[in-house]
C-alpha cells in the first residue's frame, strides 16, 4: 500500500514569470515531461464536497491512480499503479480496479453513487531539487485554457513556506491565491456548462 502526506505550496505564474524561472534555474526544454491527469467524481461531486480528489495520472505508458484527502497537515495521498487495461476500463466505465484506492474511495461514497470520468488536464512539467524540497514548474492545458504554475513540495511545512516565499520575493513574483489543478479544471468545466 502506498500512502504519503503531501505538503506543497503553489503559485500561479504569468507566461513571462514562467520563462523567467526556466532561465533562472537553467531548465532545458528536454527536462519538461508530459503527463495527463484524468479526473473522476460522482454526478453530485461527492468527493469534491469532502475535500477529496480522484485522478489517474498517465505518463508515457505508465498509469497511477491517486486519491487525495484532507489530512491534519497537507493531504493524504493513496496511490495505486494500474495496468493500461485497468486504466482504460476506469476511464470508459467509471469502475475502479480492486485495491487500496477503491477501498479508500468506498469509505467516502456510497456504492449506489457511480463514479464518472469528467475529463483530463495535460501538464508539461519540469522538476528540480531546491533547498529542502522539490520545485515543480507546470504548464497545463485543459478545456481550451492554459496556465502556468510553480509548486514546491516539502516535508517541513514552516521551513518550506519560508523558502518558497523568499524565492517569490527575490524574483519579484507576487503571491497569488492558487487553487489546485482539479479545482481549476472543475471551475472551468462548470463555467463552460453554464454558458
């Protein structure tokens, strides 16, 4: 079983700030790798209501299903590697393969509430070690939208906050309230449905 606590800080970037960071950290184009997040929830967004999110992440021909849930500090991630066949079945039917993620999801939603595949978000990502954590530069595409984001994954929340804040300050990047990717995806999808 694979579970871990995720502590990360996020900040939306302009395209110019994104370019500035790639130059500042000397990130080469070949360091950026593509991944696709496929998102699931019930019709009434039960997982979202419980502060949770379910996705299958696809990198090349590798698939990992992750449930993120609120924890005392950060988020509790439950992860499970899937075969391409298991991933395809989940995407086409909403039925999850047996395992730790399905078990954790079944504690949050009733069996009578089927899961639906809501769509995908594609990210081109570069990761670099920075001080006591992992700095992540993301350029994401979803629902005719694209955005840029900086993430900093750490194990020590207070030290990580200091380092992240200092980096933004040094590079004169304003701190912006930043929703996670699934929330940005759902807000855009909801707005499109309302139009």
